[in-house]
C-alpha cells in the first residue's frame, strides 16, 4: 500500500509505476491510430500521407496545416469504448488494483464508459498547456459527481516525452494546503483559475520517461510543463474513483 500512502500523504503523488514494453507499445499505437483518424478527416490525402509518415511525435511539423486550437476538442481525444476495454485489461491496471483496491475510471462526459484521453503539447507553444490547478476544483465547479464513500485520484502517463525538457509539473505536498481560485467560462466550460502567485508555489518538473506513470492526489497542484524539447509531447490520463 506504499503507493496510496504517498498519494494521500507526502508528497501527494507516486512515480513508481511503469508500463511494460508490450502494453506501452499497444497503448501508444491506439493513441496514434486515433490521431491519424482525426487527421484523415482534416487534411487532403497528400498532406495526410506526409503526416502519417512523420508520426504523432512530429505533429508540430504539420500542425500549421490545420487550426490546432479547434481541431482537438476533448471529444476527439477520448479513446473509444473498444480501446478503453483493452486498456482496462493491461497488466499495469492490475498493478494499480493491487495497490489501491477496486477502482472505477470516471465517466465525466457521460458516454457510458470511462474516459481515457490524451493531449498534444507542441514545442515552445505554451498555450498548449493548462494553468496550475487542482483537479478537485473542476469537480467543485460542476464537472461530474463523486459517489458516496469514494475519493478521486488521477493517473497520468508519459507517451512521447523528453525527460527534463517536458512533462508534468507538480507542487509537492500542495494537497495538504488551501489555495484561492475562481471559475471562468472558457469555450462553454467553467474552468478554475488560481488566485495565487505562481513563483511563490515553485512547481517542479517530474523527470519522466515514456511509459512511466504518475498517480496523484485530486487536490495536488499540477500543470503540463512548457515543452522545451524537439518533439511533440503526448500524454494520456484518466481519473479514478477509489474507496
């Protein structure tokens, strides 16, 4: 139960879980297949073939061909039910259940199955990252309901990343403190905005390699790190209800 102690106690997260080569290759391929299917609807055939050859980690090279901000709403980045079921059966999920007990992946979008979704973060495009926040704030602002007797945790997996150049930033032990924030309407969604000075909080970049996961507390302050690498950072994540 060491993982749960670190998530609920100090430092508020755990980085000890790594997917094995086979399951990680499977997960990465499912994400890339979805990315390709979306681009096939957005690009002419010749441009799509070039994007297909480059692959998702070089997405930033073809991103100017489309309207990036409008092309990737969350609905286009949620794995299908079939992919969701396949990921549920992967060995790392069994490891999580041994550590945390039974859990359920949340269905905030009310699709009838749990949401596992992925993100794209282009090099030196800081607008691709969200601001520092705690996931709890989204729920407090009306994004989903938590069953009685359950608590929430987030699982974040590095899919394509460059250690020390991009990834996830966290504020150690921040789940043990209270912070001021307010909600702002953005693209029809109420999103939390931190009312504290970022420099005073000192978020730290976790040194993660592809295939490594972070499990963190629902109240831990975190954000995607600015991408200072040479490739598009790709990550996937999901929220779980645990007893």
